[in-house]
C-alpha cells in the first residue's frame, strides 16, 4: 500500500475495486486478471512423495522439514536415508563397536564422542 493524495483517493479506490482482489487464502492483493494463476501456483493442491496432499506454496517447507521421506544423515555412519527410518537405523548403528586405539577396548559408536574423556 502506498500513500495516496486525498484528491486522488476516490479514483484510486474505484480502480482498486475493479482491478484488484484480495486472496481468500493468503490475503495478498492480486490483480483480478492474475488471480486464477495465483490460485493454481500458490494454493493448488499437490501430492508429496509421502502421499500427503498439500498446498503447492507449502511443499518446499514440508519437503525440507516435515516430510517423513526427507533425506537424513545417520550421525554415526553418514548414510543418507529417509527421516522416518533414521531412528531405528541409529539405534542399530550406534550399538556397533569400534576398537579404541588408546585402550584397546571395543566402544559402542554412540559412546565414541565421550570415550576420550574416560579412556585408559
């Protein structure tokens, strides 16, 4: 919205009411001639690979932070897998052992970060 001189306000109001529409979903002011495109490109329903139906404009955020199939890295082996499988994988992967070069004991992967403080 811009400041409009009082003398031009009525003309501006008429122009806006004829040519501009407020989107009922996002409250953006859209030229009436572009409303159909706006609705399809922003608010049209799409189906994510996880089979969830979602507004097109929200898909990128969903894929990045909420989708159960988004890629995730195991903190122990750096394997990339679906986020929904990460917890089970990390329970298994964190329980694997690696021999400590200092004390020679087999240490679980999940304890390797803290091990140097108690090694020996």
